[in-house]
C-alpha cells in the first residue's frame, strides 16, 4: 500500500534528478510512496511493478530494476540484504534540504529491517512529536521554577 508523501518543489529542479528520464523520475516518486515511514522498502521489482504500475503493460520489472540501479549509482537509494531478502532504502530520507526529505509526524513501527550499512535507525530524525514533547517539558520546567519561587520551602 502506498503512503502519503510530500514531493518538495526542489525535486523538480534538482540537478541530480534532472539527469533522469521523466519515467525514471516518476518511478522515484513511486518508490518514495512505496517506502515505509523510515524510507525502506522490499527490493522485489515484480512487487514494485504490481504496486506502482499495476496496469502499465509497457513497464516491466526489468526496466524497474535497471532504473533502480541508476538510483543506486547516484546514491539516491541504498540496496542491502537481510536474511537473503533484498531491501532498498533512501539514506537521506530524514536529511534537511534533501529533495525527497520526509518528516513523519506519527511513524508506524519499522516495516523493514534496518540497513546494516547506513544504520538509519540509529540516526535521530525530525518529528513534530519530538518538538511538542520538548515544548511540554520546557513548559513543565518553567512552571516548576515559578512554583518554587512563589512558594519557597
């Protein structure tokens, strides 16, 4: 099932993205939608074909595989295997300023195993929940300080 994703305006005029053919760009957007909340997806091109291009007879899993190889060479996607199952992930998924950067407010549990090369689960990610939690903690600290000043023991 595809996920709702934000395609930022810098995607369309990014020098790296402009190197790709329009259908390859379309595939890249589709892969973004197919990825879980941590930028990872199952690396099975037949599955990707049926998910992203279910009725397009002219799109083959072979073409998808070759296009993904181009993305891997440009370091847009990282390929890895866990227990003999191939996965892909976007190594810069949470990087500020990246043309496909995603900010997930309510991430679901990990859908795919973490990349042993990039270890994205170890990296911190930006989320409004974390920002809200920090603001709540700051507010509680201020209230405690005010309370201690107002009612000294």
